[in-house]
C-alpha cells in the first residue's frame, strides 16, 4: 500500500447507534471488528525507527528550532523530552484514565457523548467513516470534566477532575513553548512576522484557541492481527501532543514507505503535525497520517492533547511561505469551515480546501468546534 487514499479506505460517513461494547465480555473478535484488509498491509518495522522516522529532541537543545523544523518537514512528527511536565502528573493522569475505563460498561455509558456533543465517553469520532468497528473506547474532556465525571462517580469525582485540569494546564504551557519553536522554524520570529502571519505578538491566535484532551483506551484484544485500534487518520488540530505510555501501538504512514511503529520513549511526548499546521505552512509540513494497532497482552492507554484556534479564526497559509506572485496552496477560510469539511469528508478535506487541487466546496456556518 503506498498512497494515502489506499491507507484510508473510508466509505463516507454513515449513521448508526455507536456505543462502545463491553470489551471484557468479548472472548472472540466479532466479525464487525475484523478488518480483512489488514493482512496485506506492508508494515515496515524499521531497524532504527527513532533516527529514521521520529527524531527524539530535547526541548532545551540549543538547536531546537532547527531540529523541530527538520522533523516537521520530514515526517511531521517528533518525540520531545525535557519538556517540563512532571512524570508524577503524567502517571496520575494515566491512573485516573485507567480508573475510568475500568468502570463497568453500563456505568461508563452514563457519561456517553451525545451525537455531535463535545465531551464524554464514546467511540472515536472517525468511527462513522468506516464499515468496521475499532477496538477502542475514548473519553473527551474540554476544560473541567466535572459534569461528565459526576455521572461516573457521583460521590467521588474530584481526584479525576483535579488531575485532568492540572494535566491540561501543563499541556497548555508546553503547547505555547512548542508553538513558538515551530513558528520560529517557519521563519516567524519577530512580532512583525507573526502579525503578517495573522497571529498575535506571542504567536497566539487572535480570536483565541480551543483545546481538547482525549483519553484513549485500547483493551487487550483476542485477535490483534485482525483488529484495528484507531484507523488511519490525520488530526485536524494545529498539532497534537500525545502521551503513549510504554506500550507500543502508534504507527505512522508515509507515501512510498508504508507504516512504521513509533517506539515508546519513557517520559517523552509524541508531537505531530495536524491539518492546520500543514495549511499554515503552505504544505511545507506534512500532516501526519497515523493509526493504532492493538495487542493481546495489555490494554493500552494514551492521552492526546489537541490544539487549535476558535472556529471564527480566519486561516490561511503564512504569507512568508508563499512564493512572490504564487497562489497560496490553500484558500483563506474561517477555521470552522474547515472543521465542517473534515467532519463530512474526512481524508478528502485538505484537497477540498486547496486552491490547487480540483474541486472546492463551500460548507455552511462554522458552528462545529471539534478539533480532534
Ligand atoms: C488520536 C490518536 C494515537 C494513540 O487520539 O487522534 O491518534 O496512540 N491517538 O492513541
Ligand atoms: Ni490522531
């Protein structure tokens, strides 16, 4: 398999009553979870994956701007160490996530995310695009999770809320540090550069930002070779900061190369380019196509933090990255419009937002705030 469209095999959105099953009660893989095409995937497990695909960078490295710029321009992903987030906080967040997913299935369903609702427990948002189901359950948080947490633990929700809020505070700070580095790697270093790029003096989105914390659980699986944890996708965010613990499962895709596993590095975060950074960089940074596989021995928890602007923010490629006289690769639009295109067309969204690729589409009001 060598192209993105082959990697996706999306069938277009379809509706259905998607609620996660009680995974513990499934001793065999039901047919609805069996992905037949997985067998013919040419999955590469490279000999030195860290060097070849996903560089590990130290945030305090004096050459950080250059290192991050090269990683983003290469595969659109790197792992970051020395990031200032205490290991204790990361572990506490993982413990709370595990506590949530080990609740009885009917208890978790009390906090079910409503269709098109922003937060709560449920399947992956990309689930409606695929015929087969994924071996995954998730929980989405935006700011305080208190309303959903109360439904799960009526008398005992504070430790979950405190930890999730603390983790998001840490992620926000790390996000700002990473964003400055990423912008500098694109040549936006001065206030004047940032202003020309449509950003505020510290590189902030002038209309404000939206973040989401996604807790993922991939239960241990009776037939991991036939199952899919999370199907191939790109993140809509500007970039995503992922903690994948010490159990591997994340794979990245590159045209002409195939799939490669991102090896867990203790204490490091995986940072990947999302659709927005791809657009802002005028295509210089590829948005990372990735998926998750599952395994039989362990259930795997991951924690993803998505960062992007509010839907009314006007988005266009940074002018300093467009050749003089050339047409920018993507058209200018409110971010909510792109989010709506993605919600309807998934992997076709970037080409639909393109100035260069074939047809364009105009989608309605920007009411959708999803960035995951
Ligand atoms: C996601 C994602 C990867 C993982 O939540 O968008 O890609 O390892 N997660 O769980
Ligand atoms: Ni993702």
